């Protein structure tokens, strides 16, 4: 057994024991027990670092699979890693880009701007002008940031994933994690980790977002310098502003917070329902508010993809939520893979209707409460939740949280209502839809007239 | 069958229109009251919300006609051209990145006889 393997086993077992004690040996309520264990798992993941930080981040966006308590707790996960000295990163940059740093950048700061478990970010100044995929040219002297994968990270993360797989195969762990598809989750996690270890993937997503949002002057995405990019190094335009997590009230006073919150929420709806690509890791640290009141998107580590058919179905499901129409929401959820067995349809519809009335009616709405309540309802009834569906519900809840940081009184459903209504209205005019629906319309009209 | 009575026919036609108009106005009113407690929710709520938006669109159209400034339609060809431009720019970026990789490999290769 390797030293790392022993550390993982000890840390996780200790977390399990502490969780058992904190939940008074299972004598507390089920939700208090889950919360106690979730806090211990989070601390253990922080202690273990490496792939466990990434695993925790993945869990935080999957309340459908791992439960609300654990997902919420993992949102608080802190990436406490010490910065790597620049002297260790310099050879990686030069070997990856095939040139001495002095010919690539006019200057580069040795002190990092940001440090995380996978990569470290340094400010730099471009030595040559660059024409990006979209947007204006970055001139000589343009301020950029250089993101570098920390040395040894890839091997360490892959070792941790192998250890996590070995650990997850133990019978006791399987029993503790019953109800969770551990193998599929680890498979998905390993794949997302490999994507994250190649920074070019993030660069391509950023370019596509910049293109998608080209008509919107309020949204800004950093431009990528592809001549200075490799799997382990990514150079991109530097963004100035405030991370949403750092925005003080005084700074908020300088921007039109309500307009910005509405715009941010609408931009997310556009990603989901128009472009079919959405930023699925929209926590407040990944968003900047620029001094000229624009929203800058950063870190495209987790991105959701949707087909045109899925986009239409999502608009309908969202319309079902917004207009408190449980039938519509369930009908189109089935097309997205949320299949309710016939004998449970009536019960699920009733429970969903009650949840909609409780959380989405009578004044202000609470999508987070509703979304997680809905996922819990499906789980309680043993209904499988496709990963994309869970990710989307969580993302919408996060968008609500992010928008509320800007403007606490924003009602996300008020923003969504005209958007989904227009989307569905526009799709109604499509010839294929008309051809599909007209016979039904005719039969329904005649049935009413002749009744 | 009785003879065709144009008066009765037009009266029926007018009545149908009146009824439809009343129902439409009621739907718009319900849909406009969607904020907060105004919205009843349920299967018909979407239709009402949709009709309220149609009424807003009608008001906007009326204003535009009155001012003589109609929206310019987006040319689908321009959209397609932009998409192609983006794809070409992506290809250019991919080639540039490959060149960087080649440079990096070349920088590591020690020339024979050196």
C-alpha cells in the first residue's frame, strides 16, 4: 500500500468515524445525519487535496446524484494549496511553447495571481500582437494571464483517481454510498479531469462563448492567444474587475445591480435554450463584474451541451415550472429522460404541483428550493435522473444564487417567464411543428364543438 | 333547407368575432397579471402569458408603424457568413497552436552530430 493510499484510507475512515459520532451514532434525524457526514467528507476532501478537490467540485454540481446536503457542503470546499515557485513553472512554459519566455512575453510576474489545485495563473504582457479567433486584435503590450498546469499534477490526479476507484470498490464503502452509481460517477469524473488537464479544451470553449455572445456588449469573454497555448499552458486576455464573491456593497453601488443581475440570468437562459452550450460551474468566483458594468465569464472547466431537441424540451419544462403547470413539466421531462412509471404518475404530479405552489407561487419564487426539492422528489420515488438534467437544475439554482448576490430581490422566474414564453411561441411557427400539431388542433376543436 | 340569409350569416360571423375578441382580451388581462399572486398557474397560465406577450408585441408594432421605423430583418446569409468566419478563425488558431507544438518539439530535438 503506497503512502498516499494509506493517507486516503486513514483520512476517509476518520471522517466516517467523526460523522458517526457527530450524528450521535445514527440517532439524529436523517437530514441531520446526512449534514454531519457531508461536513466531515468535505473536511476530509480538503485535507486530501489533489483529485479530491476536483471530485468535491464535481459533487457540488450534482445534487441529483449525491444529495442536496453533500452538494451544498462541497460548495464550501476550499482549495488550500501553496503556490508553486515560478522557477518550477518557467521550464514548463518554455518547453510547451518551444521558445524562451523573454521572446513570448515582454514581462511576466513571478508572483501568481491565483493558485488552485490543478493550475496556477501569472500576469504577463504580450511581446507580439495577436489576432484572436473572435474580437479585436490584442496589441503588443496587451495584458494577459498565463495559466499553467502545476508540475506533477496530472500524475498525482491520475493516481488519486485510481485510489478512489480502489477505495470505492470496498464493500463497506459501497454500503455507505448506496443509491449512488459510484462507477459511473468516477468514470465521468476521470473523463472531466482529463479534459481539465488539457487547457486547450477550455480555450476552445472560451472562443465559442465569445462568438455566441458577439451581439451582446454586456458579456465579455477573455480572448485566447493560440500561439502561446499548449496542453499545459494557456495564455488569455487579462480581465479587470471584481469577482462576484469579492464584490462589496460600495462597489455594487457603482453599477446598476438590478440590470446586471437580470442580464446575467438572461444570458444563462440564452446559453441553455439558444446556443445549447452553458457554463455549468457558475459560482461567484468564476464571474467578474468589470468597472464598465459588464459581466466577464472565466474558467470554462465544466460546460453542459444540449441538442436542439433537448433545448426545446428544456424550454417547455421551464415553462411548466414558471407557469406552475406540473403536467407540462413532467410531459417534457420524460423526453429528457426523466421517466415516471405509470403507477407513480398521479402521485408525482400531485407532489410536484404542491412543491410548485409552495416555492414558485404567491409573490417571490425560490428556484433553488424548488429545484432541489424536485430532484429529491424524483429520488424518493426511485426515478432515475439523467446527469445532464441534474446538472441543469443545479446550474439554474446557481444562477439564481449568483443573480441574488448582485440584486437580492431578483425573481429569477420573472426573468425566465418572458424568455421561455417567447422561445415556445417562436418554435410554434416552425412548419414541422405546425404539420405535427394541426391534426390534433382540428380534432380537439371539432370534439369541443360537437360535444 | 331554408334559403341562405346573408343577414343571419354576417350576424353569426360578427358574433363569433366578438366572442373571440372578448376571450382574447380576457386572456391578455389574465396574462398581464402574472407577476406574483396575479398568476393562477396551471395548464392555461402559459396561454394567458403568451397572449399577454402577443399584446405587447402588437403595441410595439403599432408604435413602429406610427413612427415609420420598422425593425430590419436579420439576413440569414450574414449569420451563415459569420459562422463560417468563426470556423475559419478556429482552424487558423488550431494551425497556430500546432505550429507552437512543432516548435516545442523541434526545440527539444538535439541535432545529430552536435
